[in-house]
């Protein structure tokens, strides 16, 4: 047992070291970019001056500040050249960026005038991926390989779905992302669990949880005339905000439902394997108990994630003296609706996961369901 742990930690350290090397290489990489040029801020201390103080009618205060930046270009046809440019920013940094000494940035140089595009953050992404992979190897060992493959395939499928959606110009978007849910869940479960009864039970429970909850909520929305559904408040760049909202909802339900279905069915599978004489009634009771334990925390996690995503915009609306009702309508209503739909899916999945476990994993004795508890003994 100790040897296995030692091998696992050794593999995690190797992944961390390799990832650290790639992070350093990415940080210093300059010639792999073609659209913009890489530059470095050569200042040890940036001159930062106050231009003016700002205050709106609601007494919200901010400042306009100006930085004088000295740049040295590290790539492209202007490599080796130096420039001086100004950067105007607001300390709130909502729509502007404050730059630091010796920071690497992307610039676009036209007619001898460098325009700052954005900071060079790709190395941060490599570092985050490295930490994630190292932790996965430390916790899961060899199993992390299948997890990484599953994530890579999911990203590839998601990219293809987006490209297909753009090609279709947003038509049939609900059908397209419904198909994406089926493909996502199948390949994710197939790679992690393999093709077996447990995988098929989990897949069926996941699909039932997603589409039944989505259908119920869609029917309710239709019956209520979709009143108070402010689709125009979504940050959508296309002409079908309603379709994109529903597509978002389908993908959102899938994440919560597949997690819950996997937990319940895996637990019931282990229970069946260790206790061969367990009755169907006992199995149903165990599934319900596990569902009661999982539902609350999972729904709370969804709500907290939704609140975290909407919090900055909500604060801005409230600071601009909007009422709580109008703020909710413009920043929280769509997310709250998605959270409710996902919560319904979570509750229904307890039933579907337990039922699929009975159908796929347990040698069924339907008569035992109607026996009294004393007769089973």
C-alpha cells in the first residue's frame, strides 16, 4: 500500500516538474505568436499620476490615472525596438487594466505607435493546468489518465458543437445541444467507467434526469407565457437569446445530474456487490437515503456558483441606485431560473438513479417489493 502511494506521489511530482518547465517556456516564449507582438515593460518603477477624480450622481467615486510605460519589443518585425506609451486606467479596473513593472504584454504597432492589446497571461493557464494535473495524479493515480482523456474529448466535442452551431447560424440550437448532452455524457462515462452495466445505468439515469426536468420546466414556461423571462438581459451576441438560454440550461443540468447519478449508482453498485442478499426494497431505501444526503449540498453548490457569477454585476446595479426588484430582473432572473431547473433535475435523478440501479445492477425479484418487512426476515 505504501509503495502504491509512493509511486503516485512520485508521478505527481514528475508531472509538476514537467509542468513547471512548460510554464517557464511559455512565459519566455515570444516567436510563436503571429497576430500581435510581445513586449516587456522595462520600467523598474512605473510613473503613475492622478488625472482626475470622478463621482457620479449616486456618490460612487473612482479615479482616472495615467501610466507612462517604456516598452521593449521581443518579437515580430519590430523586435528590439523601444517605445514609450501611455496607459489610462481606473483603479476599479472594471473595463481598464493597470500594468506592473517588468510585465509582459501583447502590443499592436502601427505607424510607430504601440497599442497595448492585453497582458500575456498564457503562462498562467499552463501553471493552472499543471497544478490541476499534479493534484489529479496524486489523488487518482492511473485513473487520472482516463479523466484527462475524458476532459480532452469533452472539450473537442464542445468545440465541434460550437462550430456546427455557428455554421447553422443558431438554428435548431436546442436540438443541437440536446444531442451534445447525449454525446458528452456517453463518452465521459464510457472512458471513466468502461462499457458495462454500471455505465449504462448511469448514462440512462443522467439522460432521464436532464431531459425530463428540462421538459417539465419548458412546459411550465409555455403555460405561463414565459412571463418575466428577460432574455434580452443575457450577454448574448447573436439574435436568438432565448435559444442560447435554453442551450445553456441543457448543459448546466447535465453537469449536476451526471455527478449525482454517478455517485448514487456507484454507491448502490458497491452495496450490491458486498451484500448479495440485499432486497429491492432495501436498495430503494438506500438510494433514497443517499439522494437525501447529496441533494442539499449539490443544490447549494449550484446556487452559490450562480450567485458568485452574478455578484459583480448585481453590486454595480445596486450601487447605481436600482431597486432590488429591478436588479434581480436584470442580473439574477435568468440564472435563478437555470438554478431552479437544475435543482428539479437533481431531485428527479435520485428516483431515476435508484430505478436504473434496480433494472441494470440487481437481479430483480419484484415480489420482494410487496412483501412486508417481517416476511423478508
